[in-house]
C-alpha cells in the first residue's frame, strides 16, 4: 500500500488535481456547447445565459450523479485486483490517462469538433491498461456495455426526439392557436422533466448524500411531489410572464383556447 503523503506520489496527486481541472475545463467547453448549442441557435437562450445555466447544471450534475460514472471509471473498466502490490503503477497509469484525455479533449475543442469526454477517458484508460497488463487488466463485460451504450444512446435519443416532435406537431403546432396550446403545455413538459430528473438522482443515489437510504416508494412520492410543485409554479409564474412577453411582442392578446 502506497502512502499518498509520501514525496514519491505527492507530486502526482498535485499535478493530477491540476490536470483534472484542465479536463473539466475542456469538458465544459465541449460538452456544454453540445448541450446548449440548439438552445442558443434557436435564440431561446443567449450565450451568457447558457454559460450561467451550464455552470449551475454541470456542478449539480457532478455532485448528484457524478459518483456513478466515477465508480465505473474507478473500478468497473479495469480489473484493479491485477494491480495488487503495484498501486504506484496503477496511479501512474491513471495519471497518464488523465493527461491523454485532457489533451485530446482540448485539441478537439480547439478544432471545433464536438466529441465525447467519455470516449476520451475510457480510451485512455484502456490504452494504459493494455500496455501494463494486456487484456487481463480489462473488464470486457463492463467495457462492452459502455461501448454498446455509445450506439444505443443516439438511437434512443432519435426515437424519443421524433416521437416528441410528432406529439408537439399534432397537439400544438397544427392547432388553431399554437401559442395558447404551447403555453398550456409548459407546466406539463416542465413537470415531467423535473420528475425524471429527481427520480434519476434520488433512486439508488449517492450514499454520500444518503439518497441510497430512501426506499422506492419514497423516491416516487418525492419525484411526483416536486414535479407537481414545478407544474404549479410554472403555471402561476412562468406562463403569465411568457404570455405578457408574447403579447407585448405581437401586440395581441393570447387566449387560452383549446379549440382544434
């Protein structure tokens, strides 16, 4: 067992912290642009608003959900038992993976290429493990699930996006008064989104935040409750605000008619 406070490894810890900050910088620059590019492009948000919102969401996501990905990267991809009595070698390998993924992500961002930070860090981790232990150091089952998710995720995203667009086109865009229909639908969309987010965060959540102690029925009650409160808040605060803003822009009142 290595001593994390020894001079032999202390420099790795310090520089590793700096490189983690560099990687987070590249992650924010690249992944945030991927996430908010459509919102900024459609002028729903300004660049300044997107940066502020992304800062809050990135920090919240890393605290509330980051532990799951960290666990997979820490002990899911690699067979860490093959590094028993060779912890220093594992430390150097992880350090090299951190540097490699940082350089790759920053380079891709500089070249204006939308890439995935997951691809870079997983590839870097596999690379050093193949050099150090060959195929014996990799958990191929977990790796297969990760790689499979890279193909399944865009397909599922496409199916959900198409389905959602068809619903919106049928019920809102093709309605006789799409603006009124859109305002009426805001609480529903916000409520469902918040419900999904809360359920994802709390269900089998971080043990550090004691979310893992909440039973399933408690998770459902909490998720439904927060989702319902969000719907009420959107209806009484956001909808009137958007209604006044639209009326001021177009110069005509918005009537909440549900006629087809």
